[in-house]
């Protein structure tokens, strides 16, 4: 179980009681991607979020500019894990570890979705945060951008071609 709050002094660590039911790993992130943390040699996919891939492009609605959709998510992830992170490993599938992670600001997945830089996974715990980001037009949900649904369709079409 994760045991850190933003008010707590010192590094983010796992709780000693193990109530999370699985393994917990903590420390400084060695590397990261839009929805993945590398921590103590382990790559941990943040459970409950889907972020754009490194090759996904977003475009303004007017079509005048494109940018890597994952860039804002990578930037926000870097901010969230800068002071350390603790991740409860909740699932392993296909050699991928999935976990719920907490940094100094709180639940990493919740904060990525709330910022509008990642989508809530279907039937995941962050649907309310996605609805709020959508209503506020934050991140990928901004009126000036193609919607994430549009970039996902374009990504799937490009993968088929």
C-alpha cells in the first residue's frame, strides 16, 4: 500500500503494512514515458490510464500544426515523479507490470487524466477525472485540437496501412 502524502516530509515510500495485497516498489524514477515509469529496473505501466504513444501525432483543428501527442503527458509525468514515486504492483500481464503509483502530488494516474494529457482506461477508476478534463477543455480535450478519439482513429488507420 502506498503511504505518502504531499504534506509528508522525506521520500515517497511504500507502507510497511502491505495492505495493497501485492509488491510495492519505491524510489526515484530512472526513466519514464507518457504512461510508464521505470523504477529500480522495472517498467511499470500506470494502471487505469491510456496515453498517446511516442509516434502519435495530434493536430490543430485547422490543420496548420501538428505535435507529438505524448509530449505533454511525458512532461507532466516528469513533474509528477521528480521527487520520487511508490508503486503498488497490482497485475502482471504479458510480462508487463501494472501498478497504481503515487508521487509527491498524489495518484499519478488520476493527475495525468485530470490534466487531460492521458485518457481514462475503459472501466477504470478515473472516469470522473476524464469527464472534468473534457468539460474544462484541458490538454487533449482542448477545443483547438482534434479529439483524442480522432487521433486514436488516425493511429489505428496508420497501423493498418
